């Protein structure tokens, strides 16, 4: 098959039998649930754009494993050009969905697990690499969406996994059998889990010998027995249950995260890609995080493009688009947004080959990229709120606008410049609200802070990669200081 259409993708999810909970209820049909569906639509766009000839170059690639045309979200990057196309693809999807389209986590996990399993096998004579290659061929052939699962809930963060009062607070192997392993634990903040066919689990941090049961990497279908998915709330999420389209801000698209429980889940041997090789857990985490920090130089920029556009429209509808301070604020937002993109591209172009043959990003630049992402979307958001004006948080609802008696007052007194219907202006204001404070703010704002690692995680990497001794030597050379 190699490429699914977006309709085939949606139908393929109907066949899964995931155990999903939302607002305290078990959800039998997540595909059509009004709170979940917008996030599914976002992932479906990763299939839909791949069908369109104008996006073929960005959205598809040739598999190094099979030689076939595949969706780029299942690709192993083969050169710096692949890495930069990845970022461009993510910006495009951010622009088309104004939300998190979720499929990148799996892509970033594939590339990190591929190179790491190669190196584990080289050191220990294990068989993880070939197993992983077989698994990835299957993913490419079936064009699957895979949730990359890294973050454990971690309990007392001052204690290592095996020292926790409850040993399950980090996901671990609880039983080893001839034919596989049994795992128990949970993964938090799981982006797009309910829209994924498989979940590829990785360790959450560097592990030591006493924590080797926690150094585990594997993949299983998302409807495997024992996996329980608890949908995470988002600000303003129940507006999606109200039935209208204006107040949700972004009526078609969204993202989601979930708390995923692994309640004694069996993993067959051919799906295990790390099993106790604790000395490789840190490498795997670093590589996955590096790729995901690069990703943010694409997706957040695309969503930022929509927010800048919405703020500019709000200014236009209010008749202030020519004011010099408004123009300057738009320039500042653009400058910040393009700076993020520059970092995403720079770490791609400075990429280098791994021993396994796929391409790594430049770690220092990817971490600089993500460090900027922890700040700039907040400033872009601040400027968008400034330009838009306070009405985006005090405006009456769609039902008031449509009301037979009071609707005309809303229409009259919230009027925009002549020629622009009040409803159109309200839509744009709601989109700004959605991106800055509503459901999409999870992906655009708070995830900019914590996704792919919180700010301090990047500062540690920046410190490690900065090669300060080299810089000191440069100063000494200039001054002829000899020791
Ligand atoms: Fe992709 Fe961005 Fe969502 Fe991560 S936050 S899955 S990089 S769209
Ligand atoms: Fe993310």
C-alpha cells in the first residue's frame, strides 16, 4: 500500500479497539467524538497533503529500506535536505491546521531508535536493529501513525526510578518470558495517542545499572490489552460539545494529549528494541529530544503564521491596520517567528550521518532552537493579544449572536469596519483566543515551554555542546597567552 488516503486513515482507526476515557466516561467511538475529532482531522491532514501533487516533494520521500514512496512522517532522514524538508513540512502543516498535528513524535522516535539500536547491537551483539527495521518497514508499508512515548510521570523527582516508593512511577519490565516481556507504568502527555495505530515506548531519562528494568524500548498496537488511555483536558475544551462553530475558535482542527496506562502489557520479543541496556537510555533520550527540538522550529512557526495572520486581520477589521505601532508589532512577531524557523533550518543543514546511516541534527543548534521556542511564542502571543484588543476574551457567545431578540444588539454593537460582517470579526477574535488561551494554547504556548523537554533540559545540552575550552583558546591565541 505504502500511502493511505486521509479517508483510509480515518477508517483504519475505526477498526482499533482502544480503551479510551474522557470526562470520566469510557468512549466507545473516539473517531466521531466531538472533542476528539478535531485532533483526528489534524493527523488526517498529514495524509491528505501527501495526496496532493503540489506537496509531494515535502510530504513524501523514498524509503531507504524498501525503495518505495512513503509518507515523510515514516521516513529515516538520509541527508541534510531530508532534515530541512521535514521542518518545512511541519511549518506547512502548522499553517494548514493551526494546531498540533501529532504525527511528528513517531517520526522523531523512528530516527532516534534506528541509530541507537544499531549501536546497541554493535556493543552487545543483540538483534534490536534488524527487529526495528522490520517494524519500520511495516509502518512504512501500512502508512501508520505511531505515538512516540517518552515521558514518565516520575513521582518524587529527587529519586531515581528504582528508589521510588511506588516502583511503577517509571515504566518498567515486570516479567521476562521466553516469548517477550510484560511492562507496567504510565506515559504522560501522550500527543495524538488516540489517533495512532501503534505506540513506540522509550525510556524517559538516563538510567543507571540499578534502574536497568526501566531501560526498555518497544512498540505495540494502541489497542493492546492492558493499555488504558485517559484523555487530557484542555482549556475551553467543552465548547466543542456545544454544537456551534464560532466559539471553538478553530472549528476543524485541534490536538490532544493523554495519560496512557500500561497495566501489565505483554510485548512480543520481535517488538522489543531495548531491554536492560541502560547505558544507551541517555543516548536514545538525547537523540529523540534533539529531533523533537528541531521539529518545533517547523510546527510552532506554522501555527505562529496563522496567529500573526489572525492578529493582522483583527487590526484590519478594527480599522487600525495603518497605525504605525500596529505595523511595528506585526514586524516584531514576524521577526520572532522567522528566527525560530531559522534555527529549525540551521540545525538541519548542519546535520551529520550516524553510524547506522540516517542523519542527526546539530545538537547545539537544535537545543538553541527549542530554547527560543520556550520564549518567542509567548512574546508573539502577548503581541497578538495587544493588537487584537480585549474583546476576544469578553465577547458574547455564538448563541447570543444567533438569538432572535438580542442577536441584533450583538450584531450592531460589535460591528467591525464597514463591509465586514460582525460574525466574521468574531470568528477571527475567537481564533486568537483559541491559539492564545484555548485548546490550541496547549500546543502553541505551554507545549512550547515543556514539550521536547523543559527549558533547563536545553540549557544543560547547550552547556555540554558549547565547547568553552575552544572559545578560551581562541581568546588566548589572540593575546599570545601560552601555558
Ligand atoms: Fe508535531 Fe509540533 Fe505536535 Fe510535536 S508539537 S507533534 S512537533 S506538531
Ligand atoms: Fe511535542
